[in-house]
C-alpha cells in the first residue's frame, strides 16, 4: 500500500508529500526511522555502516536548537522520510570557508524508508531544506555522499547543485538566493499544511485505536 496520502486526481503523477519540522518530541520516532535502515542504506546516509548503538547516539545527540530536522509521516504516523539540516559556522568547514561571506553554512543529510522511495519524498525534503536555508540567511547548502549514490546525485543535480566527485565520494554545493516574502510565505504555508495533515492523521489513528476496543469491531 502506498504509505502516503494519494490525491484523488487521476492526473496527479505523485502523492502529496507534506514536510513537517520535527522537534525534540519526535526523537523516538526518529530512532525508529534510522534503525529501520539496513547496513547499505546506513553506508549511504552516514558514510559508514553504523551499528545500532551509534545510530542511537546520533539520534540522542541531534541538536534541535541549532539544527533543523524535517520529516514526512505516513498515514500511520511512521516517519518515512527524514532530512537533517545541520548548521555550522563557516570557519568550521575548510572546504567552504571561502565559498560564502555568511556566518553559517548548512549540511544536509536525508533518508527515506525503502517502501516510500521514488515518490518524491527525498526531493521534497531537499526543497524544504533549501527554502529554510534561504529564510535563515544561509546561502550555501552542502551535501556529502558516495559517488556511487546515483539517486542522491540525481536529486542534487536536479536542484542545480554543483557536484564535485573525488576518490569515490561526491560533494555537492548549492548557492541559494536570498530570502524573499515569497520564500517566507511558502515555508510558513508548507508548515501549516503539514501540521494540519499531522493532526488529521493523529486523530484518525486515535479514533481507530478507540474503535478497536469496541466489542465486535473488525478492521477490513
Ligand atoms: C536517496 C534517497 C533519499 C532518495 O529518496 P526518494 O524519496 O526515493 O527520492 P525521490 O523519489 O524524491 O527522487 C528520486 C529520484 O532519483 C531517480 N533515481 C532513482 N534511482 C536512480 C538511479 N539509480 N540513478 C539515477 N536516478 C535515480 C528517480 O527517478 C527520481 O528522479 P525524478 O524525481 O527526477 O523522477 C533514498 O533513496 C535513500 O534514503 N537512500 C539511502 C540514504 C541515502 O542515500 N541518503 C543520501 C545521502 S545523504
């Protein structure tokens, strides 16, 4: 079954993907998401086949006050996609040090559960991260991945990123335009729709849980 809410329109090529900003309250669901990635996905996502203990530590150490974490929920409130936008001072990156005059740069990492791939989730998470950077006065978005990661390189190239391949690894940079009233409004609206969507799914899930307790209730 499609893990996302599919639009009714027959012409809609892909399901609607709502990207929501996550908070410290979502840490448990984040952990479930990352632990569901197999070793080859962990290699692509983290650059190393992290064991469960290190994945757990990564999630525990996510800094929600400094970074931005975005998620896409399934109808059952499973996190099917996660994008982590980590902000760092420009000086922290020897490679990007001269690439910008802004105080901070941003590095993006993304993962989508296998059953939800190819539906535009990864691309929407990337787009949301880029618009958030613009609104945060960050003009350089960076991504590091294995050179063999054709899917990610395709998403990066589609977004206009400059890709530099070196010794089996690839660095991708995107120079972003400054924020505008349009980008501010777009992000606020995306968040509003995603919050409504989340509330709707949470209510539906709670209602189903309640119905299941009724004698004679059977789920089709
Ligand atoms: C990379 C990843 C996030 C993509 O997520 P996704 O939700 O499937 O991505 P989307 O559906 O938005 O887009 C996939 C695009 O790649 C294309 N694609 C798929 N396989 C491809 C391949 N082997 N070569 C080139 N392009 C490919 C799809 O056609 C699609 O392009 P389109 O939108 O132009 O049609 C997901 O595969 C993943 O989690 N991989 C493991 C972790 C990882 O690699 N993270 C990135 C490193 S930070």
